[in-house]
C-alpha cells in the first residue's frame, strides 16, 4: 500500500469517526434538552435559583446529577411529611417515578460522555497519523524534486513540446500562484490563448509533470474544482522559460494555515461568493490580538469601508468551538459570520451557537451562508440570519 493510498484510507476513517462523534454530540444535546425540561417540570425553584446564581451545571452528566440530588431530596422530605400524614401520596409516587427517570438520564449522560471522550481520543490519533503521513509525503516530494534537478537535460524534453495554451497556463500559474482552474481559465480566455473553456492545458501540464492537481473530497455542489500548484519541476520550467522566480503557490500557504484540502476548498468557495457580492476578500488575514488573546479568523472581507471576519465550518466540533464564537463577537461586535457546505452542518452550527449564547448569557446575531442553498438570484450571501 502506498503512502498516498494509506493517507486516503486514514482520511476516510477520520471522516467516519467525525460522523460518529457528531452523532454522539447530537445525542448529548438532546439529552441536555431533556434534562433542562425535566428540571423545569420537577424542581423549578432549585433550577431557577441555580440559573440566577450562574451555578447551573453545563454538562449532561453534571446536570443529571443535579436533578437526581434535588428530586431525591424533595422525595425524602415528602416521605418524612407523609409519615406525619401531611403529604399527598400521589405527589410522592410521582416524585418516585421522577427520581427513577432522573437516574436513568444520569446514566445515559455518563455513557454518552464516555463514548464522546473515546471518539475524541480516536480522532486525535487519526489526525496525528495523517499529519505524519503528510510530512512523509512532503519529504518524498522534496527528494523527487532533487532527483529531477540532477537528471540529464534530455529527460525533460517532453516539457519542450508544450502547446501554446499549456505554455500560457504555465506562465499564469507561475506569475500568480492561483490554486483554482477558474481564474486561470478566465485569464486564458481574456488573453485569447483559449477560444472556449477547456481543461486540456491543465491536463497537459500535469502529464508533463509540471502541475499537481488535487481533488478534495467535498460535499456535492456541482463540479468539484481541482486545487492546483506547480510542482518543483514546473517551477523550474517557469524559471527556465520566463527568466524570473515563480510566485509561491497560494495552495501551500492555505494548506499550512488550514486543516485539510477540504477546508481550503471551503475557504476558496466562500471567498468567491463574497467577491460576487462586492466584498474584497483576504484569504490569509493576519492574526489579530484582541483583549489579550490571539485570534486567527479564516477570512477577512471588506465592503463599504467596513471589515467583517468570517469562519468556514465543515464539522460541529463540540465544546472547543464555543471559544471561536466568542472570538467572532470580539472581532465583529454582536455578529457571527459562518460559511457551511450544507444543511447538516448549518444545523450543527445553529445548535452550537444557540447553546453557547444560552450558557454564556451573550446576545449574538448569526449570519450563515449555506452553499447548498445559495441561489444565483440571491441579493446577499446570507441564507440564514438568526438572533440569539
């Protein structure tokens, strides 16, 4: 099995583990909602007092334990009063059943949190393995590039037969470092190097070993664009033919900043959408220091003299994402701007923001662009706007 095949298999396993983790987190959210409802019904005074003091537990296990404790205490009190013939037997029986249900919810919450911790440990192991393989692949690429540099000149003769279209594409890629076909093709058409849209120049460069085309595994939104970068041999060919240093591939800089090719693609797609609506987009905004913390937003988008900071989300990440929502409010005032690929991730984001605002007692206005729902006729990029 090659390193690249092993990397693909690990990525599939990681995505499967992420899906399991998302289901576990959704079950935990449902359990939390059921626990809040039970508290409001069975121990309203204790529940309201804990909320007012800011001591209400924030995890399913802790809230379940709180419910069991308060219901048990109330039941013990009523049984004591019953012995003095002052309590309603029906209420005592109702509380006995409630105590049993609260204990069941507590056990379920403990099981869910245990499963979630196990899945998170597996995810960390997979992520570390994928990172190790990425580093090994990069080392192999460097060794291959060095080997090609010392090959006899005749070994690269195939690149001397480039068509005018492929040569023009090589020049544009070397000058700009662009990571997508679309802008390169648009410039080829504008310069008259192509009469109509065609992928042949890119295929020709790839066949000559001058261009690498990566196809990320992303949610279905039409044709998935390839991510492009000149190989080391392609960069050397650019130097030889045009006599200047090529631009650093933007793809390399984006991969260094983001978690995966899929996340890079989502950022590029979000930038394309924002530019369509008149924003000027910075794909690599600087790390910002606000109130003593360093914040690295995915995108910065400026329009009409105002800059907004945007996050691109492909998964629901659980507790750690709450700090991201807090960071977004620090940068945007009372707004959170998020791009998601589909409705499933949108639901996870809305649920996460709702839970965070409830727990933190913060107000926020959430702006979501669901790429699967965005229409060509839309007047703005945001397909969902909700206040919390």
